[in-house]
C-alpha cells in the first residue's frame, strides 16, 4: 500500500522541479521487491553540467528469528531519506564515475514481538562516497553507489533486544529512466 502512495509524491516532485534545459532521472532499486521496501532516487542535471542534484528515499525491514523454535523475535525497519549531490567526472560520456555527498535522515524502528515493545532512533547524517553511472539504451541508466557515514550512531534498545550501529552506509544499485 505504501509503495502506491509514493507514486503521486514522486510525480508531484517531478512537477515542482524548475523548468530549464537538462535531464530528470528516476531510479528504482531492488529494495522495492521486499515486503515493505522502497528504493527511489530522483535527480536533476542541467545541460552540460557535471552536477547532479537529487532526493533519495530507501526503506527496508529485517527480522531476527529464534534459532531453537523458529519464531520471529524482533522486526526492524530502517528508513533513509534526503538530498543528494553528485559530481560526474565525465558528464557527457555514456558511462562515468562520480563522487558525491548526501544529508540523509536515518530512522530505525525496532519491535520486540515477545514483549510487544518498540524502540525508535533517528539521526540526520552526512554521507560521502561515489560510484558509477552508466547508460542503458537511449533513455535508460544504471547507477552503482556507495555512500558512508562513518561516525554516525543509530542505536535502539527494548527490554528484550538491542541494536547498535557505529557507522551507516547507503549501498545501492538502481536502474531507471532519463526524461
């Protein structure tokens, strides 16, 4: 249901972008295939500019199972969203390496199912890294990227479980269309 709600939001974002020569691209990733996953990246690049501005939204869920009885002990949902900025090293080539940065709001909700308890954690984090952007046919593209936020801590704790992370990463592969 939430995936269907994202489509009008993305269409509104496309309509709100300034009108000038350039290209708009919309990428999707494999997190869409998971039960409650989302993986979208919308970008804009002016003609002949090496700079690509965008907005990224990704969400995924994971669970921890009891190794002895097989039941699910915890469920965690992580969401990352925010603006991105990439510098394309060869912007007019069919394929180019890029460096980039993002300010993503990282949120995690962890539910301990045995005690029916939730823990929340949220942090705005600066990510940096890079990747490769390639052309696929006339209007298609693929993007492989790795952005890291080494010092960011995102910890959740319930009476039955806890998760501690000292460093976050946004690693993704996407395919998409350019308009």
